[in-house]
């Protein structure tokens, strides 16, 4: 019978926390310190996030390393090193797959998925155009689809790569679209519909059931852009009297949401709503890249260079903004 | 003494309007119709916008064309042709420069500039960080600067190329930034300050006094990115006890707002506020490109291909979204 | 009542031909020779091609030029000038639209469309996989579709921009695909099906009924890549028991035929058949660009630089290949 | 004395084969399975291809890995794992270089080189232009050159990287060129000559004698494009009365065969034959990339992403095309 | 009999000059001023340069414009307008080709060609390596070649597009190379040889005998990079005992001098001398682009945007560098 | 107390040298030879350069490798292997940080820094424009700045990445600029000032005090281009009566020295001096990349492909240039 995870989850760790829990260990490697003493480095992952970890005084069976990914039971303590949170592992035991519940270790949104789903459903009820409302209703009434939509990750790795990530991204885009509809002369219904469902093809492009995220064969052959438009079009075709011009604009908005052909949209946005859906999608994705990259970086520190934004990112020290007596941290010698 | 403009201004024209007014005529050319009859085409510009115009039955002095740009008095009638508003000119007289007030013909925002300025001033008063508030106060208290900021165009041609355009763009970015500050974990003061002043260097990069918009010599040699950062930095340097970290983040945000080095930012955005200022600037600029390109296009019509977005843009027919009985307008034969 | 075209059609002109016929005159302009004498230059177009033309001793009504495009009756003589065929016009009369049959002047394939269509139908009968055969049969039995397929141009301007051009291009791709199926280990049915129908979306993307070629609104919003896949998918969906894997491969092949995302394919080719369909399409298109650009260039001459291949093209002098006593034509001084 | 290779060669392995043979082992590494047990992974190469291999129950001298590349004697069994053929090694012995015949392990075409050479020689005899025929004859009569041409690889790594690869590629291009000469209005002699000899510079750019393929110094300094044109030009210069125009066209065709300057052609193709030689070269190279990348992938499987085409490639399941009752292989959960 | 040019040549014009001379008039067009009065604009070209010109009070035969290019006799006066020198034409007469000496109107270097040639010959005598010296001697002893080298333009339009331009460019590169040989550890002989002869293929790529500069057919098919290497290689092949390594390095240096494959070099520079020859060539070309673009621009003025460097160029006002009391020329309003 | 380095420094090693000295060992790894015997590879670094090293007969504590970077005492012998210098290590001892003087191991220019600084100071005294001279004097009189300028590296890794590297690069650019001022019509003062100080922002962008080179936070947020212009501008602002036009030109020259916006210059060079400063900077940087990449490569050898120039580089064999009897080193078999 699977073990229950003990204290703590990754999200709850802070410098000083003593922990005894289980994780998925990834990227394990044995190195040596400056005195030549071997130590083990790895990432500890659970559904709430990931954290770097190190272990010294290795038992014999770990001297040659740890075959990762592996489920492990860990005892140790969290502390901060050069502005990044780390776990110093005291004891480590490899667990058999039967001992764990896989879903505890698949990255999963920390947000309240039920609340996000309801926020989206409320937006659908607010549509003024009855055809758009019918289309929305038709889609969310498809129980299998709606369940998948609320579970799917938004990507395999770039941003929102977690169970519920698509829902999070869609809700975030919805909120921004709502604000833009107050500022610009757009068709609010179309803009919000697009904000919610532009990435809907991800439910077929990706799989998330086997303990990891992967591309499906039809995802690789057709892509989420076309799969999403197909999915919505099948609902539009099934609705009696759905206006042709409306169907055309919705299909355009879905097909063009990548913004440029080199990112997989067969046409670029040519209506104001399509343009805005692309810009909102891009904005929310880039914010997520910043936030996810800098999760464990402390104030005043820099992230690694190697992340989806392709540059080291700075996490400012909010305290330093108030006070002019801060020491200059730039010593050039 | 300059003539007062008579009825109408460009913005007031609708199909059927009979007009008798003065304009700046640009892009004038004599062509012939399918029967070989010569006619004159031109654009009629005033501070409220521009409209295409045609004139048949040319008097002798117009048979060889019209040297444009030229101020002209015009009588005629507006009508719609292939989805675009046009003026059919009956009579045309070339005016001497002394007969007109130049500022009537320099494109100028239609928005209420006083209200926009007050919206921005209110935002400045809402800043929580006293240093940012002091900086804002220092800038808007510089009367010469603030007047220029409220008058400057946001560009020479791409978008918001009109007197007051910088103010319009800044206020629009401010509104969007305000909404984003509710959605994302950012420093609201810095985000709003950046939204307002990211393009402040335009007041030195461009000139708008000689009846047209032009680049200044320092604008071409240093560029608005550096000129803007310099301008804000001179205020920060003058404030006692302005925190170094804060000055660094504000300078970074101003220098990086173009988003990519190829667009003239010496560094790419590396803080969340800098990233968002860039994204908001880009979003508002692209929406303006769409709106300005499609101003005179009728529902269901397409703009020209040659515009800042580099593609023909569609102006959907809102009516067709409601009704499924619309005829298919795509006859392929 | 429309006039019948008299002798000659453009394709029949050779140096020395005296002609008296009607054409669509385009790109008309009045210039002056080195003695200051004005002359008229234009292109004469009919369904069989186009040729440059010049006219001296202009009557008064032509001194100010000719509003083009215009249907014109012409008398004159063809001759060669600097390696390119030209018509020297003696008399020219502008015709009213009622005097001509528009289809005589819309560029149209010179090939035997019936024979090309039969070649394609025979290929369809040769398919070994019954599902592919059924799909083919389903498509060509749709009379409205098949008529459109045999009439449509393959493009608005790049290559095969003529009535029947899509049929020509498809048949040419079919022949090459047939040869490749002998050389490489491919699924012949899929390769040939793709060679024939990869551009099938052009029948909805383009219109060719109003005396010229144009994009439709759905063509601009969705693009021929998606429109073509949609069209074929609707036939596959209607066939009972059509294998899912087969449908997936055919959809992939249609969606990926542009080869790269920047040319409008949402995914790049990932099966051997998809790769070959793209390569064959590209090969035939480039050959057509060469052939169409150099139509009127004489042996030893160079085309203009401004053509779809973006470089001046050489038409070698076949005679010079046989004989080593040719004079060196490269005099550098 | 070198050992004779025993059963089997790589090409003969199928799931279930028990083998006892010698190979070049490359990319050897020791890993651990999920229970922490160490095992050895490597590639086994011989002239007929390469296959992945694994070995468990490592003897002590292999626990720290295997210095690769190394010639090894192997006993084991072939089987299929996740759609790719593998060898499970039971026993492994490192061989001294004197024990093997190096040429048994250098990748070598499986095609009949004599037959390919004869196919090319027959094509040369079919040329109608006597000068082209003389040139061809002059080249193939140079025994040292012709031997090298029949032995050289076509590349160091991208495609046809095997002894005889240049011959294979040339013969394949020849066949396609032969088909194209039936479809397009080209000079057949030049097209076929170019198809055969466009890559002839590879015989000087590459070396293949020291147990591996490498670039020569003149290959790196001058490149195969110029080296090939030089080689052919030296034959043309030696032929009396060779027409200048013909020499120019052949040189152009050789120099421009890379198609674009960024791929190393000093000029882009400007004659129809040059254009076609480039397109045929490109087509055959890309097909080879697909075929070589997917050699060991089973039906329904995907290749790695990292290959010359830069994308994962799909090997369809031919069986699934016939039958509509296949289960949906896309489980999204 | 051709007329002798009277006073003045273009290079001798300054504001205030009254002139009576003959020129090649190009780019002629009739426009109208702000009062509607027609005037003629054109460029006046002779071997010493070109200058903009305008003519008012047009005689009847010029009202319809001037067929250009045309040789013209002109009376008028030079003056400065908005920082650029112009000629105001009082009288204009079209000349017949027999009345002029074509070479007076083909742009020609103002430098002393004899002195430049001697500078190069002296450099050749200074080579220490006897093989390089022999090669140099062999080339400059070929009278036909050396005459062409001293006459050829360095390009058709980008920079040094004038008779003697290749000589000028080569001598300028030689001087810079001479200085670099003092600073860097290079083979001076090879660097200087490359500086002098890297563009030698221009003598075959271009023609300059028919009153204008043009590409030859072999220039378009083979390009100056290969033509130059061929030319030098033919001399190296003819010299007994020329070291193979030396020939290889010289060929590499000639083939790689464009620096990147996209600019037509089949290989990039891989020796220090080859790298420097490319950098010197590029440096001198860019300086020439600046100088030629700004020839007629006055201090403090800006060139047009449309020139080989792709940006407006500034001609600073040297006087303003000395004196701090200059008025600020940037009026932003 | 730190140990003094014994014989030898890296720069003094030649094939055959027996050494006993201390180094910073980096990139250490244990491999096995073809007989399975383990050996250690590493780089030995000191302030004079770096060299590859190998060690066989490993003592037990080294069998598992060496944690690098580590300070090590080494005994062994230098020799050449495949054209590259190597050290064969006999004995190796890990040193504690207290045993070494860190600055002995930080890469440092071999040039005479005092002489370079004096060369630059002399150039400053030679300026004719008194304002430029005052500016120069103001900068070099700032003792803290001048010390930093003479110590800073010119980059973190691309070229001149060593203590004193900025000084070396600046002096080298100065020499070339001096030669160019003789050849082209430039303002010598501005060109030389720019050559010396274009990279001055590096003193704030980089730090070099902690035993390695790194970016500072303000370096990453503002970049050396803006930091350098700021630094010089603060001096110009402090000088009374500094001409505005001169300040503008100097700021432009500093801001534009990267040449293109994608390399971090907000504007491209638009004056001749700015253009030349960029070209000289680029030239010297590329030469340094060649020289530093090929330091340890023997005549006739090739560098690795992976270096800042992105291609394998050739080190020619000077001897082979003299003698034609060299054997052909290109055996293609």
C-alpha cells in the first residue's frame, strides 16, 4: 500500500525546516568537494514544486550514485545557500513504486482548481451573443472534455507545465482580457472566448497520465493549434444556425493565436480580437516563465541563464527600494 | 489673416455629408478612368484625421496635377466606395500658407488631453513608495517638460503619430498596467511609473513644431531609449537620498522597454516590472496600429496590406455575428 | 456583342508576325526616346500569355497615356529587341467591356485540361489501398468540387497563376511522385494522393470569377493549408470505417506540405511521404518560376532581376554548346 | 592475423537472433537500473550499420566502464525494446587492433557498388552532346579518380556517410534526374551530368582511409564546391575545342549546387539545369536523412529529436492503414 | 567631332559658381512648386561626380520632361539648398551622342592612378618570400590584365563604382594592411598580397566599356570570388616549384575574403591573414560608403536614409566642436 | 604563508621541459585508455596561460577523480601530442587555498602594463582639440578610475579575458586608429579618444577581484555600453564650457560602438568616427579570438571548432611556404 507523504511538501520548506518525507529524486549525481570528499546532488520533486538537495557522508550503496528518477524517502534540513533554498539530506532510502502514490509527485497547480473552473463558467454565462453562449455551453457540457481541460498541463516544459496548468493559464488570460475589454473597442464575447479556449488543443496534444507529461502522436503530427480549432469547430458544426461569419472569426482567432507563422499559426492575427488573444497569451506565458524561473531565488539574487526567457533574471530586493543607506553591492575591486 | 476652417472636420464626415472646408492635400496625382477621362486623387488631412478624395472635370490648371502637400479649400460630398469612405470634390482652390492656421492640419489626438493628464497625475499621487512619488512629483513639476510630454507625438509614423499621442499612449499603458498589478505579484509603483514614462525620451527624439513631425539630431544620434533614461536619471540624481537599488531598477526598466536589443534596448528586461512594461507598451502599440489602419474601412472590408502590422487587416461585420442567414460572401465561382 | 479575337494570340507571335487582334493592355506609360519623341509602352495580355509592346507616332488622345488595364484593339508587328520579343503597335483603339469576352483575357493554361484531369483520374484508380481509393473517388465525384479543382489557379501570382494552373501543377507533381515511388521505399498511394491534392485548399482560398484572381475572406483568415485539410477531412469523416491512422497521416501530409512553419504549415513533415510531397511541390513550383520568368527571353539573354526567384535568370544559347568556335561574348573592354 | 567476423553482421540482426561476432563499440557508458544495479550501454558498429546494446552482470574489469571506441568480441541476443532493436550482451572481450580487419568496421554501403558504377557509366554513354560525352569519358578514364569516386563517402555525418555513399547518392540523383528530363524542357545531358558529378569535390574534401571519415586540410580551406568545379574544369581545359559556353554552364552548375550562398555556393542557380541539380541533390539528401534516422525504429514509433532534420520523425504502422478497427493509440488519460 | 567640355566639371562647383558645360543628365522629372509652376529636376553627372539640378521657366519642349539619361549642354549657377549643393539651370540643350566623348561622363576616380599603381608595384617589390614576389611579378607583367586592373571599377554601385575604383580600393587596403602588419603577428607578404588582389575577379565580373558599368555573363554565373581565385591560380600553376601550401593559403585567402558564406565566400576565413584581408576589405568599403554618401552634404546636415549603409548619416560641423557658445540646434518646440 | 610558484610558468613550457610548479587545475576527469587503464585529464592554468595535462599511474585518492577547480602542486614533463602542447604529470598534490597567492592564477596580460598605459597617456597629450584634451585629462586624473581601467579584463570570456586585457585591447585599437587617421579624412582626436575609451564601461560591468571574472548586477541591468557613456558624460558635464555638439558626438560614438543594435548599441554608427571606432574594435577583437584560440596549436594543425569564431582555425606551417618539395599532406587514400 502506498505510503502517505509525511512532513513536508516542497512548497512548505523554508530555511531551518527539518523534514522527513518522500519525493521524486531527479538529476542525481555524485561529486566531490574541494577536499575530495564525495557528495550526492539531486532535485527533490513533488506535486508542489522542486528544490535542490545535497547529501554528504554517503553510505556505500550511494557512493556510485543514484539511478534517477527514483522515489526516495528523505530526512534532512532546509537552508539557504547563495540565495537559493537547498535541502541537506541526512538519510535517504530508495522506495519501490508500489510504496508511493504517483500523483503526489506529478507537478500540480497549487491554485484552487474548482474556483478557477467556476470563474471561467461564470464568464461563459456573461456572454451577450447567444451563439457564443451556446457554443460555450456545448463545450463545457461535454463532461469528458471539461474534465480534461481542468486537468491538462499548458505545456510540456516552457510554462504552466503542471496538472491544472491549462486551467490556470486560461483563467489568468481571462482576467486580463476582461480588463482589456474595458480599454479597447473590441467584441468582448469573442475576446473572452478566445482568452479561455485559445490553447484548448493541448488536451489532445499532450498526455499527463503516465507519471509524466508527453506529446501524443496526433499532437506531434497535427499540433495543438489545428487540434484546438478542430475541437471547437466540431461543436460549432453541431449547433443549428450558428452564423458562418461568427464561425469564421472564431476559427481564425484559434488558428492565429501563436501570432507568427514560425510559431505554428498558419495565418497571423487579422482581427482585433485575434490580435489581442495572441498578445494576452504571450504576456501571461512570459510572466509565468519569469515567476517559475525565479521561484527559489532570494531577493537580490540572479537565476541561472538557461531558462525559457534565455537570460539570467533578477529578483530585486524590495527592502532596498525604501532605504538609501544600502551598501553598494557592486564591488569592482 | 488665417481662415477659420469651415464645416467639416475629417472625423465628422459620413457617407452623404456635403462639405465646404480646408485641408492639407497630400499624395496628389492625376489618373484616367477606363474611358480615358483624367481625374485627380489625393488625401485630405486635418488635425482630426485623413480621408481619400477624388475630383473629376478638372479645370485646366489641375490637368497637370497638384503640387502636394498643399493647403486647399474644397467643396464636395462624402460617400462610400468599396467599403472605404471617400470625398468626391466639386471645387478646389489652392490656399496660401498665410491663409491657414498650421495647427489645424497637424494630426492631433481627439481625446481630452486635460483629462488624460489628470488621470496620470492621480496615478502619481497613488504611489506608495515615497521615493517614486518624489521622483514623479519632480518630473511633473518641471513645467517645460510636462507641457512637452502632453504635446509630443508618440512616434513619427508607426502609431500614435499625432500631437498628444504620447499622452494617449502613456495613459492607455497606465490603465492596462493598473489591471495587471491586480493579477500579478509585481511592484505596482514601478510598473505604473514605467507604463507612464517608458517613452519619455520621445520629447527630445522628435520635434513637432514646424507643421510636421521629424527626428532631432540628438534623437538620431542617441535615440529615445537613452534620452529618456537620461532625463529620468537627472531627476533621480537631484533627489537627496534616492536609493541606489531603486535608481538601478528604474533605469533598467527604461533602457529595456523595447524588449529586444534589435529594437534598440541595450539590455533585455530582466525584472518582472521591466518585462511587463515592455509587454504593455507592445500591446498598446499593436492595438493602435490595428485601429489606425482600419479607421476608414467599413464592416466586412479589408485594409491595404501596407501598414505597420505588415498584413491586410479585417474589419468584421458585427451584424453578421448575430444572424445565421447571412449569404456566403465567398463566391469562388 | 463581344468581338471575337482576331489573329493572333500572344503565344503565336514570333519575330516578323503582323497582327490585328485585341488584348488587355496593362502597365501603360508614355516615355520619350533619346530624341525627345514620346512613345507608349504597355504589356499586351490574353489568355495565352503576355508580351511587351511599344507605340510611336501617338495620336493626340494617347499623348497623355492610356488608363490601364484596358481592353484594346491593336494592329502592329512583332519583332525581337535585346533578346526579348516585342510588339510594335501601329494602331490602337480602346474597347468597351461589352465588346470583349472577359475569359479571352484571363491567363489560362495552354495545356489540355481534359487530358490532365484524366491523367489524375487514372492515377486514382491505380491506388492499392481501398480506403485511399474510396477517398479519392468520393472527392472527384463531388461535381462542384471537381469542376473548381480543374479551373482554379495554383496561386495569385507566384507560379501557375492561370485558370487550370492548379490542375497543371497537380498533374506535374503526380508525374514526379510516380517516378520517386520507383526510387524510394514509400507508400505509393499516400505519396501520389498528396502530390495530387496537397494544394486543394486553393479552390477556397482564391477566387477567379471576376476577370482577375483574388483572395477570398476565408482564404485570408484560415489559409489554403487548413482549408485543404478541412475539405479532405470532411470526405474522410463521411466514409464508414476509414482507418484513424490513415486519416491522421493524410491530414499530416496536407498540413505539413509547406515544409516549414514560416511558410504556413503548423507542423513540419515528419513522415517520408509528407517530406516528399513537400519536396515535389517545391521543386515543381521553382521550375515553373524559372519557366514563366524566362518565357520571352531569347537564347543567351538574362531575365529581369525582379521575379519570384529573386535573381536574374539565364537562358542559355543551346547552339553555343555544340560549337567551340563561338566568339567570347564577354568583352570587358 | 585478423579474426574473421563471425555471425552476425548488424544488418542481419532481428529480434531473437543469437549472435557471436565482433564490432566496434562506441559511446560506452556504465549506468544503473532502478534497483541500483550497474549495466553497460554502448553502440555496436560494423560496416553494415549500428545497433544499441546493453550488458548486465558486469565482470569487474567492466564495472568502471569501457574505453571506447574499442573493437570487441560479443556474445548475446537481439530483441526489441520500445520499438527499437537492441542487443543484450552476455559476454564481451576487448580485441587488439591487430586482431581485426579495420575495413569490416567502417560503415560501408550495402548496395552493389559495381552495379551502381555501371549504371552511371551507361548514363555517360547516352549523352547526345559529344563534348559532354568526351568530358565524361575523360573523367571516368582517370583510374585513380574513378576509384576514389566509387569509394568516397558523400559526407562526414549528415547523410550517406559511408564508403560508397557518394556513389549511392550520385546514382540516386541520376535516376531522379532521368525522370525529370521527361517532365521538364531541360538539356538532358547537362542535368544528368550535374546529377552525377555535383558532389565530386567530396573525393578531395574528405578522407576515408584511417578507419574513420575526416576533413582534409584543403577540404576545410577550399571546400568541396570549389574543389569539385576545379576538378571538372581541369578536364574541360584539357579537351581541345571544348565550347566556352558549355564550360561556363557546367562550372555554374557545379558551383551553384548548394542552392543558396549560406550553404557555400558562391552564386545561386540561374539556369534551369543548375536549379534542378540543386533541387535533386537536396531531395535525395533529405530522404536519406529520414531513412538513416529511422533505420532501427519500429512501425508506430518515433525517432529521437536530434538528427539532421531537426525534428522527431514518425515511422507509420503500415498495417494500421488497412484496418479501421485499430485501437486509438492516443490515450490522453 | 565631340565637343570639349567647357567650364566646369562637377568637382569644381561651389556655391556661387556660374557654369556653362555639358553633362549626362539622369533621373529627370517635371514637378510643380507650391504655386503650381512646373520645374525640371535632374542629376548632372560627369567623370568627376554628380550634383542635383533644377530648372524653372521651362521651354515648351521640356514641359513634358526630358528623356534621361541624356547628354546635355547646360548654363546656370551653383548654390546651396538645405545643406546640399545644387545647380540652378538657366539654359539646357540636348546633345547628340556624336557631340560628346563618352569617357568624360563615366564616373572616374579623381586620384592619380599612375601614383596608385606605382604604390602597389613598390609593395610587390618589398615581398620577402620569393614565390610571392614571383607570383606578383607574373601578374603585373601581364599587360592586358594590369591595364584592366588599373581601369576597373570596384563595384557596380555600392562603393568605388568608378573607373579606377578597384585600384583606389586596393591601394587603400594595402596601406591599412601595411599598418596592421606592424601590430599583429602575421605573414606580411600574404596579408599585403591579399589586400591588393582580393577583389581581382572584378576585372572579369564587371564591364565598363559601353558608357556604363554592368555585370558580364560569366560574372553573374561564376562571381568575382571564384573568378579572382581562378585568375591567380592560373599564374601559380604556371610558376615552377610554387609551394603547394603557399598556393593553398593564397587560394583560401581569395575565396574567403567576403567573410561569410552568405556574402558569397564558399568558406569563411580560417587563417589570420585571410581573416585580416576580409576585415580590411570590409573596413575600407564601409568608409567609402560613408564618404560617397555624404559628398554633397554640408556640415551639420544629414544624408538621405537610402544608401548602402541603410541609415541616414551625419556630417558633423567641425566648427561646433571648438566653441561652447553654439546655439542648441534641437528645437523640440 | 603562500608558496612561491616554482619553475615553470605556463608560458615558458616547451616540448621537453621538466617542471615542478603549482597551478589551478580545472576540468579534471578520469578516463581510461584503450587497454582500460585509468588516467586523469585536466587543464593547468596560471596567470600566463593554460595547458592540457594528463596523469597515469594514479594514486588511490585520485582514482575517483579530482574536484576541480583546485590549486595543485605538479611534477612532470611537457611534450607535444598531435600538434598541441601537453604536460605529462608524474606527481600531483592538492594545495590548500592558504598555500597559494590567488593572483598568480588569475589570467593576466603578459604585456607591460606600464608601457601600454604610457602609450595611451601620450596619445591623450597629442590631442589638438583642447576640450577633448581636457576631457581625457579629467578621466585619467581620476586615480580610482585609471587604476581600474589598467586592471580590468576586456571581457568575461570571448577575448582579452585577462587582468589588463582592457588596457591591451585599448592600446591595440589606438595603434590601428592612429594608422587610419593617416589614411582617411577623419577627426583624429575623436577617433583616437573612441579607440581608447569605447569599452570603458567594462570597468563597471565586470568584477575581477574574487579570483575570477564575473558580471556585476549593474553590468547585467544596464550593460557596458550605457555604463561607459554615463561615465564619460559625467566628466563632460563637469567641464565648464564643453561644447554641446562635441558632447553629442562623443556620446554617439560610445553608444554606437557595438555597430548593430542586436549587439547592444541603441543606435548604429552615423558619423565617420563612430563607424571607424566600431570597425577597429571589431577587427582587434577578432584577431584576438584567432590568436587566443590557436595559442597551443602547432604549425600545420587545426584548432577545435568550438571557439568564439565558430569554426576550426588553421595554423599554417611557415616553413612550407618556402619550399616546393613538401609532401602532399592530403592523403585521400
